[in-house]
C-alpha cells in the first residue's frame, strides 16, 4: 500500500466518522473507525527507514590472557521515526563463550533512544575479532524486514609474554643470547689465558698482574645466536579439545609457538616458522620486528609464507645449522613422525606439547596413555620433549625442564 493511498484512506475514514456522528448513526462511525485503523496500520508498513548508530566498547582495551573483558554494545535510533521492533544479535566467534550478560535482544526505539547490550568475555591469547552485530528492523505489521549494515567491527590482540625455551647448543656466527663453551667476549667467566698483543685492556687480569707481574687475559663465555625454526602442527587431530569450553590443542600449540618465537627474537636469535598439516607453509629464519610480524601471520593463518606441499619439502628448506621446535598436542603419530623426521636430518629437535587429553573419561585415559607412549618414543629418538599441562603456566614447564636438563 503506497503512502498516498494510505493517507487518502485515512481522510475518507475521518469524513465517514464525522458523517456518522452528525446523522446519529453509530454503525457508520464504527465502520469508519475500523477503516481508519486499517489505513493507519497499512501506512506504518512504509514507515520503516532505520537510521541507527552502533558503538561497541571493550574494557580493558589491551587485555592480558584469560583476563575478563567487559563488552558494551550501544544501538541508538538517529532517525525521526519510531522503530517498533529492532532485533539485535552479537556476532561472536564460535570459540568465544560469554561468561555472563546478554548478547541478543529485541526492543522498540523512539528517536534518539538507545538500547544497550552488556556481557563479559574471557580474553584468549592472540588476535580476537568481533564482527559487526546483526541488526534487523521489522515493521509494525510484520510485513517488512530490513537488515541494517554497520561498521562496528572490534579487534584486539592479546599477547602472552615471551618465553625462553631451552635449546641445544648449536649456534651461528651471529651474536645472540645462547651460551657456548667457547671463550671470548661475553659476560660469564670462562677461563684465564696468557696475554696476547692486541687484547683489550678491559680484559686484562690486573689482580694477577699486581700479584706476580705476569700479564694474563680473562676469557668470558661467548654468546652466539641460534638459528631456530618453530614448527606448528596443523594436522586434523589438533582440533581436539579437553572440554566444550576449553581451547583446542591447535590453539594452545599456536599460542606456545608465538611465545617461543617472541622469546627467541627478543634474544637476537634468527627465527623461522613452518606449519605442517592442513596448511603447510614456511618462513626462512630472520631477525627483527618485521620477522616477528611475518611469523605471527603465518602462525595465525593470515599468511601462508612460502606455500609447500609436504613435510619433506619443509625439511628440505631448513638451514643445515637450524634447530627445530615442534609445537603439537601429539594426538596422533603424524606429529611424532614430524619430530623424528627433523631429528633424522641431524637437526636438534625440541617438542613442546600441550596436553588436551581428559583423564576424567575412559576415552581420555586411553588417549593420555597413547600420547605418553609417543612422548617416550620421541625421547628414545633423541627428541627433547616438553610436556606442558595446559592448566599450568607454560613458564613452569620450561623452568622445570631447564633445571632437569642442566643437571
């Protein structure tokens, strides 16, 4: 029904009402009232022209891992008419489950009136994106529906602090933070040798010179950069999770890989990244801030790096002096094969494995036993294994391993 036709219907109905009153015929007046109501109802069908302002706020803006994040979504009617039925639903990623509050509602909005949704999320390490909410306006008679497009997209990055993963002593000629058994420049005392012409005065052992008159030079334990490739297992089994509200094994492995990469780069090592499984890609070792950004994109799937088609192709691209850190929940033999393949190619290998098996169920117990057997087989192959219980801080696992390996 057009706006002009509805207006004409209302005018005719009002004239009929007046005629019914003047002629004292209430039947005519009542029929006219009903006609006017239908005309007004029909006119409301064309009044749907939403002008909505949408704002989403989060607090804190830069949350720490597992911190509670308060989200407030405000929808305001900036149009001149009343919106009788506005239906709002947040567009949360599947892995984000609200801890409390409401993520959907229906409301009517007068001009300049607002409706607010408030809820709380648990921050996950890594990048989180909340797309614009789904908003649908429905006319008073229910015959017209209009979806409102908005630009209220929210994104934050929750980065866990870097970690220092224990590595084997295979280093490059670049200066870094990995200690060697070689004497030279450094911080930690290594040995004392006879003075050689050209030795810096800062390394002369002045105490010995004062006691016996002989020149000697102090040697310190040199620190060199390691070349490390961090490999993320993206095989199908890594999507398993301990419980419905728990992160998947792949998510935990990716978070561990990101923290390892950050820690190695902070210590001035040369770091590369590879993914093997459902997506296979490779980033050659490098250093600096740009390398950190490239590594992050490859790990989170926003970049494929150098696209490769197999584990063998990744292995063939590794530098000869590279160490390998494999991050995998170790839920099938593919990850074990991966770690052993790198070790067979003479690369020192560390396997960092988050546990997502559930010991409270029979199936979880079977999986836990199978995973432990893979760990044992990996160790027998010369692979260093870091068995990370996901409900413990990763730092605790690394500190315990560092202490055990140093004895």
